[in-house]
């Protein structure tokens, strides 16, 4: 029967009860004379054992002693037999270590052969190389883009591509697009991913060996990783997963090595492996957010370890605080720092405006070259040309173009457009007239008309349902008018300022560029100008729908003026101008991670190539990566490995349940199944 103390930390090893007998049992009675010598001998032996415990174990939690604490003071090391035994043990350990290195190197070489064999085939884009090869192109061209994954693995792939001579002109647009004719150096990039995948095989071996498992068991586990078909297929292509898996495996090994140093806290190797674990956590989560599961696993183990230390009353509180502080520094602060550094490199690598602009706030976009907004007058007067931007969505600017709705009123479309364009300009007038005499600012509560500059039509709504959101509380918004028509009451909108920049008190009462947030409420319909993430079909060029909503949610009915143009002769010479405030690195970091989360959360639809988790245990479905001329690349796990793993998990649960039931009845069995008797 295994002792319940076997799982305790080294400094919680049980002390024989006899060593405390003479001091703790006040009711002890002297033995009979014929037993006295035996009892005295027992007392002497227990005293020596108690002293030995104090010498070897009691001071361990402090971690301030040298290695001499591990020396058994009862052993005569001058005895030739002891020296021979120690020498023999040392030579055996060196031999085992050399054997481990030879085996791991052989495993690594074989894993590279498996993963790199004919890696040039196929010579066209495979599966998600569409995305991650394309991101490498954007890094090389320094054009900003947005992706739901953190940047580290993508940056490493881009670095290898750049070193291999890739100029970024190949777009990786379609699966099956040829690499050979454009001269894309795809083989070195695939080799890089393959080497990362191959690295997990020797790491698996070392992890099991460091955990105390035998050489055959460690080799078997490494070979299971080596011959797992799904991993091989995944590792041979330009994907993020090989890099992620390499960092994940390395982090697990670092954590095992740290646990092997638990008897030597606060020494160099204890700190080294703890810090390396933290570094691995940071690198893992910087590749993909799925690395958070690795953080969670090590986090649970850390909490358990700290709980055991806290439960030992012999550990002083300052020593526990030191344990806690070291783990907090290495396993929390260090990974966060690594993660943020990766984004700092990401921002530095992508300084120019690109396809990802539309996902980000105007303030963020101001930090990108090629998208800088010029200073604009802060005052908004009647007769001003304005860019009106929606606040709640990333749809962009209030926009109209010379295309009509195919349904409803069949009048000119009004949409949100994410890019700056001449069709975003509107001129603001009083409701009674479009003539401008002198300077008169737009104020809270004013009723205005908005005229589209390019078409000279007015922002308009009426009792027609929108083309996409066919609901009773939505009405269609259009641009309406024709030459000689002065408009009607359906063109009237009331300005209601609902928020303002507290550093600019004037923006509370009159509309000021960037500083005033307002609603446009239709006078007759009593609805507010509104937009949401619904896209118009091809006839609307995929732009975002604009409606007028009754009792709509405040964020999606809020607008502000981003730019304005005035006749400068009508404004003072020293007219105040304004621009977006450039965000700090931390603001950009927080915004990009929020956008990544929001976009990732919205990726809920399935596609014909996906494989869901419920299909994995029994390997019911794989993923079709590529196909051409009756040849296919199909990702499917190794049935022997998958089915054996699933069966092992099921058998383990049954095993634990049976042993739990027997233990409840007082029957204790060892792992070998031998009955150790009943209590």
C-alpha cells in the first residue's frame, strides 16, 4: 500500500511517531525491566532519526542552504564501498544522459525525414496558406492588416520568406494557385514549418524522460507524435500550427524541468526553468490564443503547488511570499511582457496604411502612414461641407452614390462606406433655405437638411421598409430630389447632441468637429438615423445598410463630423482647427486585441472543409486541404493513435471509478493490482 505521504513535498515527509514519543506523550509509563534495554535502544534510534530529519529536511523551505543539506550525515563517505557505489551511480547517470541525447537526436532526424520528404509537393497554394502566406506578403510590403491571431508565428514565417528572397508580390489568393511560374520560394518556408513540427518529437521524448518515465515509454510517446498523420500533414505547409506546437511542447518541458528542481528552491536552475516556462507561455500565446489553454494548465498546477506550500505550517510567511512572488513574476508578468513586445514589433513592421484600416478606429488609423487626416476647422457652420461618421460600427461614413434601390421607393441608395471618398461629402443647411448669409453655427436642437454634394439630392426618409431590415420600426433612408425641386418635410432632421468632449465645453451646445456626438432624428417619422453590420447585396456593392429606426439603441444612432470644409472668407483668419489624438502604444495594443476578439467571436459559420471537435475522438471526419487532377491532401489522424488514446482515456476513467468504489469499502489495491489487504 502506498503511503499517503509519498505525494507530499520534500519538506513534508512524515516523521516516525517514535521520534516524538518521549516528548509528546505525557501519559507514557516506563516499561518492565526486561524490556528497558530494548526501549532505550528504540529511543536512541528515534532520536538520531529525528536529528537526521532536522538536518536534511526542516531547513529546506528557506532555500538558503547549500548542497551540503542533501548529505546524509550518518553515512561514512570514506568507506570504499560507499565511494564505489557513488561512483557507479554517477557513471550510470552519465551513461543514461548520453543515451537520452543519442535517442532524442535520432528521433529528431527521423522526424525531419518524415516531415520534409517531398515537401515541395504540391507546388501550389494549399488550404490556409491562402491566409498565412498572404500575411507574409503584407509584412514584406509593410502594409497594415488585421487578423484574429497574435503576430509572432506570422512574423517568423514572413522573416523566413524575406530571407528566402520573397518580394511579397505573390498574393496567395486562391487554393491551387501555382508557385513555380511566379518564382515563389515556398519550399524554404514550408521547411521552416516542417522543422518546427519535427522539433516536437524529441521534445516529447525529453518531457517523458524528465517526468521519470522509462526509455521505452518515452520512445513510444515520441514515435506516436512522429507518426501522427494529422500532425505530419499540418507540419508540412505554411501554417501557424507548427510554430505554435513547438512552443507549446517546449513550454511543457520547461515546466517539468522546473518541477524537478522543487527540492532546491530559489537557486539558479530553479529560477532558470521557472523563467523559461514563463517565456514559453508568452511565446505560445503570441502565436495563437489557443495557447491560453497551456497557460490555464500551468496555472492550475501552480495554484496546487502554492496551496501545498501554504498548508505546511513550517514554512514561514515570508518564504511563501517569496515563492508566490517568483511565480507571479515569471508566470504572469513575463508572459504578458513577451506578448506585448510581439505586438510592438508587429506595429513597427506595419507602419503603412493597408487593408486592415477599416477594422480600426480613426485614431488608430492616424498612426499609419498614408492615412493621415489633415487638420480641419472645429466649427461647423451652415453651408459647411462635412464628412459624417458612424460611431458604433466600423462601417465608416454616411455615403450615397448614383445607384437606386431595386425595391421600396427605388430612390438613390444611402449607405455606410468605410473609405474616404468624394461621395461622402454632404452640405448642411437650415430647413427653410439653402442660402447662406454670414456665419451661423449649427446648434443642439436645430432642424437641418443634408444635401449630397455629388448628386445634389437630400437625405430623406419616408414610410417604406428598408431592403434588408424589413421591420415595422425601420424605415428606408434614401437620397431624393431633382432639378427645380426644393425638397419637402421628409428632408428635415433634428440635431440632438448626446455627448461631447469635456475638454471643449462649447461642443455641448453647438456641433463641433470630432468633439460633438449627435443623433439625427427625423422630424415627421420620429426615428433616428441608424446603421448596423448588415451588408447590402451586390446591387449595393456590399456596403453597410442605413435605416431610420424608432426607439433604437443609442450607440448605433450616434454620429459625429470628422472633417469639414468652409469658405475661409466667412471664418476668422485664426479659426481653430482640430484633429484626432494619436493613441499611445498601450491604447493601440488594447484596441487591436479587442478588435481581434470581436472579429473572432463573429466567426461562427461553418464551411464545407471544417472538422468539429465531436468528430475527433473516433476520427469520423478530417479536413480536405487540397485537390487537383484526382490527387488530394486530406488531413486525418492516425487511427491507431487516435483510437488507442480514446480507449486509454475511457479505460482510465473506469479504472479510477473501480478503485474509488473499492477504496470506499476499505480495499486498497496497488497499481499492479495486488491486494494489500483491508483496513
